[in-house]
C-alpha cells in the first residue's frame, strides 16, 4: 500500500517554495513596471548580485537551468565549437539535446571521476586546432556542485580556468547547486567565480527554495555583446521580470541562500552517516553537498517506493540510487526514511 | 519633470499580478510534488482546461508566449515548412527570429487588414506543392485578439481552418489575449477553438493578471506525438510546474479570466470613446479588445511621456501610438490620461 | 505528339557543359594532390580570381549556389540578424528555406521593382536597432543579374553599399549570373564588386557553361575569420577541389566567361526583339541579361511544351512565362521557337 | 630536401579521377536536360542502382560524404533523437559538427573496437525510453569499411540491424568505402545492404576513382517521405545532376568499382605484408580494406614527409600513422615507399 508523504528524497526540484519567497514577490506587486527587465526591481537585483560577487558582474535572469545553459553556450560558441564536459553533466545527459539543437555545438563528453573532469583530460582534447574537419574546443563546462554531489576545490577550478585562458577557451560553471558548493567549501562567490577567472555562471535558485528562475552571471572581464538577443531568441526573456528579480534579490541579500543550502547539505551528511553502518548499503561517491549516492539491494527499490519515499535509480547495473535532500528536509524525515531501510536490512 | 505613475498605457505586461494569484500559488505550496509536471496540481489543471474547452484537449504549460509559439510550430512543422501569418504577427515581428532559429521554418508574412489575414491570401500562397525548391506551406497562424486589438469572428476562423484542412495544413492560434477575444465575442472557448477546428492554441494568461506561464492547448483530434521532447528541448519544461498549473487552474475555474478581460476591454472602449472627439486625435483601428491605436500629433509624445504616461509609438510614419489597458486599469486612470490629452489638444 | 529537342528555354541549368571545360579538368588529373583545397590548382585559381578582380580577394569554392549563399550568410550573420532581400530573390524563394534552417536568420522580403530593391526600402527597415525583440538588420542581399534578368547599375549597387556601411551592415551579391551582368554593363569585376564596396559575392559559373561549382569571393577588406569552419560544417568542402578550381581558373583566365555570357545575353535580346511585334505577346520586364519574361495566352503553354520547348510559367495569374537563353543557344534555336509562336499568334 | 611525388599514402581523396570517368561524363554532355535530377541519365542511373542492389531501392545523388550523412540523418531523426556511433566515426570526428548543427541531433559516441561497435554497446544505451530529459536513441550508424580499415561481417551488420528493429531504430551505413568492403568480403550489395535489413546507405565513389558525388541509397522498405526537401534544404541538390549520375552509372554497371577497390585493397595488403618484418614497425589494426595503420618511431615522420610520402599521423600518443592506398597505387609505389622505410629501420 502506497502512502503519501510530504517529503521525498527524489529531487530538490520536488520540494516547494521557501515561504519567505511569497513575501518577496508580493512586495514588488505594486503598480506597473516596464516589462522585460527594464524595471526598478531588476536593476536592484543586479546591484545585489554585484555586491554578492564583489565585482561588476552582469546578470541576466532566465526561466530555468536548461535555458541558462543554452543561452550561456550561445554567448561563448559558434556552431563549429566544441564544449568539453563531464559525461554525466546535465548539459550532456539531461537537456534532451538542447545544446546541440539550439546552440548547434558539439558536446565532447569526458569520463568523470567523482563527477569531475580534470586539466589532463582537457589537454587530451585540445588538438586539431585550426583543422576545419574538427569542431574547435571553445568551452570547458563544469557543474558545481557536480551531478554526483561532489564539489570542485578552488585549485581545481583555477587550474581549469587557466587552461581555458591558455587555449583561448571559456570556463562555464553550471551552478544549479552553486549555493551548496559555497556553503560546503566556505568560499565566497567572489572566490569561486571571480578569483578563479571563470567566464559565465548559470546560477540556480530553484533547487534551493526559489519558485523559478535562474541567473546567468557574466564575469566583469567578459564581453558578450549579443547576450540580450540570444536570451530573447531562446525564449528566455520573461515579461514580468520583477517576479524573478525579487526572488534572487531576497535570496542573496538575506541569509536565505546560506540557510537553505546549509540545511540540505547537513541533511545529506546526516543521512550518509546513518546509512554508513547499515548492512547492504554502501556509499558510492563522496558526500559534499545535498546528494547521497548509495548502492542498495535492488529488491528494496519497490518496497521503499511503496512506502512513499520516492527517489531515483541512477545506475541500473549496480543499483546505484540517488537520495537528494532539500531545503525543507528535516532530521525527522531522515530518521523515518533510515528506519525503514534498517528494517529492510535486518530482514535481508 | 517626469512623474512616477503606478499605471501606464504601455503594455498589459507592465501591470503586476492579480492579487488572488498569490493565494492560488500559496495554496499548492504543500510538501513535495513530483517535478516537471507529473504532480497532482498539474493533473488537476489539465482537467480544468478540459472542462473549460468542453473537450478532451491536451495541455502543456510553458514559460512564455514565445516559448508557446516555438513549441507549437515545432510540433506542426519540419524545417522545410512555411508558416503563413500576418506581417504584424508576434511570431514575425516580436520574437527576434525565434521561429526561424529554433523551428527552422520560414515565415511567410501576409499584409494584414486590421491585423487579420484572409482565406484569399492563404490561397495565393498555396502553390508549388511538392516542388522541393520552395518551402511547403504547413501552418496558418493567426493571433486572437490580433496585435492591433481586433478580433476574428467565428466564421473568419472557421474559414481559415477549413482551408487548412483542405490543404493538409494546421491552424495555430496565438492567444496571448485569447480571454479578451472570448469576452468580446461572447463565444465560449469550445466555440472559438474546438468548433472552429483549430489545432493548437497558445493560451496566454500573463497579459491578463497571471504572474507567468502560457498553456499550449492541443485539440483532441491532434496527434502530436513528440510534444514532450519538443517542450523539454526548447527549454520550456518547468521543474516546479505546480506554480504555473495552479495559476491557470484558478484563472479558468474562477471568474478571474472573464473579470479581468472584461475590465481591460471596457477600459479600452471607454478610452476610445473619450478620445473620439478630441481634436488632433483619430482612432486608427477598430477597438475590439484592450488596445487603442490612435494617431496623435508627434509633438505630444514627449509631453505625455514626461507626465509618466508611458506608451508605445507603433508606427513612426504617421505617429500611430498604442494605448494598452490592463486588468487593473480604472476609469480614474483613463480620465486622468484623457484630461492631459485634452489639455494638449486645446493648446494646439 | 511531344518532340525531343536538344535545346529548351527552360533554364540555363538545363544546358550542358561547355566543351573546353572537359579539357580543363582533364589537365589537372595528374597524380595526387592534397585534398580539400590545399592543392596547387586551387592556389593557382585563387591567384586568377585576384587578377580578375584586381584585388587581393579571398575565394572559397563550394558546390552550388544555395551552398554559396548559406555559407556567405553564416559568415555575415548571427541567428538574430535579418537579411534584407527582394521578395523574388533566390534565397527567399528557391532555396527551400535553407537560409532560415541553416543560418537561422530571418529573411525580410522587400517588394521588388523590376527584380531590384532600393535604398529607400532599406531605410524603411533599419529601425528598432538595439531592440532585442526584433531581429537586427545585418545584410542587404541583391542578385546580379536579378532573377528577372534585369541588372543593377554601378550607382545602384554603390548606393546600397553605402547604406550598408552607414548602418553597420554587409552587402552580399548573389551572382549566379554575375558574368551576364558584367557583359551587359561593360563593368569590370573590379568595378562591380570591389569599387562598389560589396562584401561577399556568390559567383556562379554553372549557369554559364561550367559543370558545377560556385566561388564565394570575399572582399579584401572583409575579415571573416571563421569561413573555413562554416564551409566545412555546411557540407560544402569538396575533397577533390582541383576539379572545381580548374574550371574556374579556365573560365576566368580565358575568354570563356565573356564569350558564353555574351552569347546568352545576345540570344535573349534577339528573342525579345523577335517577340516584340507578335500579337498576343508582351514583354514584361526589361531584357538586360539572358532572360526574357513575357505574357502569352495561357492556351499556348501546352502546345509549346508539346513541341518540346520547355520553359517555366513564372506567374500563373497573368501567365507570365520565362524564356532563358544559354551559352549554347543559337539563332536557329530562337528562330525555330519564334516561328512556332508566330503560328500560334496567327491562328489565334 | 622535399621531393614532389605523384603518389602519396595520405588519403584516397588525394588521388585523381579514374580516366574512364571523363568518357562517362562527356558521353552525357549532349544538349539540354531537365535540371535537378529529372533528366534521362539520372533515371538510368537509378535503374543501375536497383540492378546493383537487386532491389527497388531509391537513390539520391548528393555532392559529398558529409552531405550524404547529414541528409540521411535528417531523414531518420528529429532533433531530440540520438545517433549511436563509434567514437572514431566520420560523423563524430570529421564533419566539424555538421550532424549536430544541421540535423540538430546528439551523437552518442561508443568506444570502438578495431573501428567497430557492437550490439552489447547499443543495448547499454537503449534506456530512458520515453523519458523526455534524454535524447531518444534512433539511429545506429556504422562505417563500412570502418575508419580504421576493418570490415563488418554479415552477421555483425545483421545483429545491429536486428537490434535497431527491435528498438524502433534505424541502421545507417556510412559507406564512403563500401566498394572496398564488398570486394574484401565477397558479399554482394544485396547481401550487405538489403539482406542485413539496413535502412540507409551513404554510398561513396570519390575515394574509389570518381570525381565527386555520393549516392544515398534508401532501402525499399523505408518510407522517408521528405527526402527531396531535406536534400534541397541541405544544399545538396545538384543542378546538372547528370554529371554525377553518369559517373555512378558507369561505376556500377562496369567493372570499375570492383577493379579499383580490388587494387587499393591489394596494395594495402601488399604494403602491410612488406612492413610486417621491418624492425620498429608494427601493424596496429587488422588490414581489411585499403588502409594500413602502423606504429613507427616518431623520428621517421618528418624524414618520410620530406621524401614526399605524405600521410597522416592518426594518434600522436603512440605515433600511429595511417597509410592509405588508392585505386591508382602500384606495387612500384609501395616498393619505393617501403624501401625508404627499410633504410630508416636499418639505420635506427
């Protein structure tokens, strides 16, 4: 018998909206404002981003992560360019080919190590430069935190950024869970994005308590002249922009981003710690943000789903499953989940 | 000296969100829901659409009007197809070439009459069928209400739909202001979309008081097998779908859609009526929804803008200006605006 | 009873290959050469182009006219750019939407006058600059000689080129019948392309006696850095390039281009002159190259076709038909054709 | 001191045109023919293909291999489809991203074994069917002979074809060197293409003595309704089609295809055999068509190039070099080449 539960471990997109966000969007619901981003609140939010990044970054608000990524790639690439990324990256696996279709680029997947790619792998692909039969490598795209929940260190990002500069490429960061990475590493946004020399960041908030919206952050040094046309043509220009701007403004100028990311990170740590000693369960990747990847017996899948704990099977071969924690996950939620797993383990 | 005014006549996108919408989205902010549209509220909203259209239509929620249009076109067209539309249509003029870039199609603009296109114009383009040097006409796309605020009658839509069927084409309706057209004509959604035999409707709510979101409505008879991939690849798949679904659900199941559209239509009528007798002002197109297009002396533009009444110059040649009324426009707003215009007229 | 005739008036693509071309391609069939254009013969042909244009132009050989045009447009445009062209232009009408599909651009058709477009029309479209909702005009594309057989004068091209420069646009010339225009006007290639300040020329030879191939000529001042990638990605990079290079080398360094174009132009003049006084026949457009457009009674179409004189009906409304003369059309061919038309006229 | 040599081992595209081809194309240079493929010679060539394949296949002539592949893929795929191919495949490595840019598809590279891919690898990618976040696998594309010169057996092709059918996918064969594979295996075209159940074949002739052109062969069972529009829009429709048709007609109806492919295969065998016992040289892949891949000391590269024996370094890591034999390679050419290598080996 399947139960309905209010919390699952399926995805940080399954959670709702952090309550204070409703106040934020209501507060800007005052009269008319020029549409399409030329409003007072969008200007204010841009200033908040510049404070947050301690740099004169430019910002474009778009609807979602796929939108942010394809607009980013179109700014950096012509269609004959190649994008070097992890084989597990969201752009490679979870965007239904949007980068190829919309940006026209070729993704060059590199086999990940704990979700990450390395300078050595990049160097292995920087060849045939000037040879028109091959796409020309132009972007290194990393995900921070990665799709496996791991986090790049400052030095790791800096090394990739340096190679990018050396070979006239760009460094793009898909930061759908950028807040989680900041919280985990203790780095500031300035350190992680500006000091590393990255070029464009897809900064997500939806997985951390916002209703919708993603911010494309352009480094101060970057000169992407056509960004406004690219956003519009990619159908990512929101008419009533203030309602995304207000969310990000509140998110970054209050403690919301850090409070929510801290909670989901902590709940993942807590969950991983409780799972460690359970027989039949083994942690597969390092837990460094809000995801816990574990191997469990396949027979447990259906039982746990029937109990209402929805989650994803990531790799069917070894029954790797992904448990995601959210901004609203509580220790009670984890305890309840773990107790059911323990029951399964003890009866196995 | 420029004044700040809470109401403008620039665009129905400049207005804010109808207050009851905040209640609607808060009401679904309960626990976790499966992301990307497989949630309870999206299912409920789909049912509401079927009730509203009195037909087993299918529905996809997307982020905005350009998104709705390009997803619609990709469902109906291969890249070697042509889309017959008014030269003033939003897809032709206001989407920065997204239909060409994303769907790859060719738009074939037909010179509008009061914003509309006619069966005779379609017949003039249905040639070279099977001739591979030419794009093959496949879609008739009309806007209802049109970009000029006029409204197609049932017979006009039906005639275009019949021709579409006769030549193995589709009829697409860009309904960014569909509610205004329904209110104006007194037709039901069933009459205007289902009985006319149209195939796909881009049904907008943002210009009528919603925060964001557009619904693509697929006629029951239509068999668009790939729609889910097209929406995702076009970066129009919203993760926390319930927050668009809830808006549309409330919009269509309450009197919100009709109340708001009635007000903006009425305010346009009221404005037009008051402008009619002012010297120097002449109404350019029939006022049938919430837009009023008038010719005014060019010298007035800057003065009215400085007073805070922002609006658009639509055609510089004869200084055609567009005044849009919104769901929150009041007779006081109109009176104040007209009184300033009267002052200008009397001093000219 | 339909006769087979060796000569038609359907298209200059229906004619075969000028016999000397076989010698030209055989002469380069000597041993191995580096493929894809890095061969000695391609280098030599490039030098021939520079001599012909009296300027350090760059040249890319491609397969055909559509290929030349889409490679040209991709060099000049991003997908959010607009291309201003005649509504009758080959890119707008006869390339099955390739510019939209491949380059992603929007074509903005201007109503032709005798096949041409004017500076005034361009000025009417140079608006909304910097407004992201509209495609940004970037290219003026003209056809020389035009699809109607007329020819732009030096001053007409120069005026369009000047406007292009003034508004940061490019001037593209689709020169599928460029030779015919040179012969007609007596201008040199230097005058028509270099001195007018045009940017890219699609220079065709196939309609003037070559077997295949088109040359994209880039003005010396033009800096199109990505052209080699664009040609390759557009599948227009020929492996055994020497066999196109040799054709163009011979074409331009001998009197072939002028001899062939002179003949087809003269035959058109001769045909037009003979048709002028025939009752029921009226010349529709000025005859300035190798095309003759006439109105004839519809009833004649089938009869003439049955006699083997294949030609195209250009406009069904007034039965405008197009008679094309080729490099191998003779006065005998014309005489025979005209005598049949005269018979029809006398029996009408 | 660099010598000029008439024969290299760089590429079978570096060779010239088989002399009898000039006769073939001259023989069709008779009067006018309807352009764009509706000519008598194209009809005759199609019949020749049907005889050659012993099946009512359909045929489209295009300009080159990249053109054939992208037209093929567009017939089989929507942009949200995935194409499973070897990581070394021409479509993945040597077409500058044309499949992604033009067809919009995602290529899913599988790590080759001797240039080939296997049913097991396909099965590993046939997942997430119906899951809109992922591209949907739709085509298996193999190269026959492979880019490494190996050849798929009948059973290997059949097994891939069976999986394709099982999962509602297509099997595409990139046959740039299809003749070489036929000769090597002794299979007929009927066996290799028709009996295996493949769907589309890109059949090349340029690497086997033709001047230019590639034939897309569509299986009789295949229903690709839009192929003519796709070819035209992809700028692969040749106006004077007869000059490609005549080449293929002669190629397949005479012994040219088998004579030429036999020679280049034999020369590769002869070269490999002579290299086998040379110290410092090791054959890397099985020699099954006209390519020989060997590892040689890096120091030899420049010396051999300076002697005029141009060839490609395929993999810099272990200095894998590719020696290609052509239809016109002779034992003398091989002997001369090998004697220089022997000198290097003896002095090492």
